C-alpha cells in the first residue's frame, strides 16, 4: 500500500481525497497497490468529515512520517508550498502538485532536488487542469523538436471573452458572472491580467525547450481593456479575440514567449475553444500541429490529473529523470519588442481623411474594418506584419498627428 499526504483541503485537495476514495478499486489495479490518504494538512477545522481524524495543522507530522512516500501539494502560492515541497523531496518523498505558480517559479530547482534524492516531482495538473498535456508532451511527442506552443490556458478569461463574443455582454458583467460561477481565481487579476496563463505557458515552454522560462521575463497582457467594439471589429475581420499564451524558438537560442489578447482567424483550431475550456496547440517538426482540448479547471478534472501523477509514482517504474529542465541565470526570453506581428489598431480622430493619410504614411497599405454604428471619428485597421518596436514608434507618430490610439491588438495565425 502507498500512503500519501495531501497539503491543502481546498477545492482540488478535497477532490483528490474524493477521487482516491471513489475510484479505489480501479486505482489499485492501475497502481499495482492500494493508495491511501494517510494525512491531510490544513489550518482550518474539518471536524464533520468522515476522515476528520486524518487532519493535522503541523507539517512535521507528515515530513517525519516514514510511511508517507508521496506528498500532494495543492495549497497554491509559493510560501509555504516551496518549503514543504523542498523538504519533502529532501526527505525522499515524491511530490505531486497542481500549483502552477510553484512550478513556473521554482520548477528547475525542485526538479533538481528531486533528481538528487532519486524521487519524482510531477505536475501534470498545473497546466490545463484535467487535460493530459505534460506527459504527452514529454513522452508521446518525445521524438519531435517542438518549435512552437500556443494555447488558451485560462478558463476564466476564455469564459469572459466567449460571453462578450456570443452574448455581447460587457467585460465587467462577464467577470462578475465568472466569479459567481466560481471560475475566477480568488484574486481575479491572476486571470484577467494574464498571470495565470503566463505561468502555464512558462511551464510548457520550459519543458519543451529544456531551460527555465521565468514568468517575470514574459510580456504579459490581460483582457481588461478589450471592449465590445473590438469584438465587433474582430468579427468583421473574420475572427475572434482570445487570450493567447505562446512560446516559440527564436534566434540565437532565445525563446519568444508572450501572453496577450489576439485576433484569431475563425479557421484556427483555437478559435472554437469556448467557455471555460482550454486548448493547447503543439507544433512538432514530425507531427505537425497537435491540439489538446478539455476542461482546464475544476475540482474533479484537476484532481484526476493529480491522482494520475500519484498512480505513476506508486507504480514506481522508475524516477522520471528526463522530465526536467535546467535553471539558467541569463534571461533567455527575447524582448517582445524584437518580435513581429500584424496588428489591429483602433483610433479616434476629428479628421478621418487626414488621419488616413498619416496611417498610410506610417503603415503603407492597411485594411480598414467596419462595425455597426461606427462613429465617424473612429477608424479601425489591420497592418501587415511589423516589428513591435517599429509599431510603437509608428503609433507615437500618429499621436503627434493628433490621432488618439484607443487600442492595438496582435493578430495570430495558428
Ligand atoms: N483560474 C484558472 C482558470 C483555474 O480560469 O483557468 C485553473 O488554473
């Protein structure tokens, strides 16, 4: 029998206990042995549960229990999750986590400690909730050079954008609904400002490219400034607005990595991923595009991924020494200003005819978009692909011509 401890009895932690209990027999068959939750760490009291006797408020009860061989960390955040994970690995216990902040921030260090102690550090649930993505990338796509990854990695923002696109709901109303339905993180900024998606793309990029991609180095833009006007212009262009997290091999060993809203053509496989669903497109040099789709959050989908990791550890086939990436001191992420993209730009001007002359002067040929009830003062257009730093100079030049820049959004083509 494998005895495990669960750190945190929130949504995911209670789901882990539930899945292990309700699927006991099939889990035993697959793991080759029974899996039992021996202790649960939480500072709150849960005296009315059938397994209340398993709770402790003291991590040392778990750390010093030699029967416990796997520690499941589902508390979230860096502190004390990092210290608990590190101490567990150093004690020779494998660690399974759903904590994307922990993996994105400290993954290289924890993977190294796991390797040194001949145990595993697994984190399937940290990206895409119940969607299998870490293991398929690491194992099933192992024969490929992965050149690019692009995904809708945050369910809350995808839900909000879907409501804006399909029901013309404004941003604030859609966010409130997402919060009422329990999709948003405790602090909605993690979702709507793109940080959650950033952590997830950093984990996938680190795994794909073998070196730690730190969230702090990644240009991260959220969806708070997206308006229904932008949604209408995207429709006129032939696409939808999605929060896209992306990473690709750049030049000179650099990695281009960014999170931002983007115009996605309706023909793209990512365009039809709606509501709280997530989708990840992996571009392999042998497979071409492979897309993973499913529920990216929620109690049982996430718990399912956590328990699958526990089963893998329990099978004790071996430690997965190759599921790793290296820490690197220097910043390997290319400045977003040195990357290229086509742009949608929306401006306001008192002199539309003259503004169009200035726009042609800066951008050459552009495609003008239209929407219902478009004010005479408003212009929206799409540029050709352009280096971001040039784009910023050109927008500044338009401002000097008394043109107010309302927004600019990148175009992607996956
Ligand atoms: N708040 C996250 C999301 C939860 O909306 O995708 C899963 O990481």
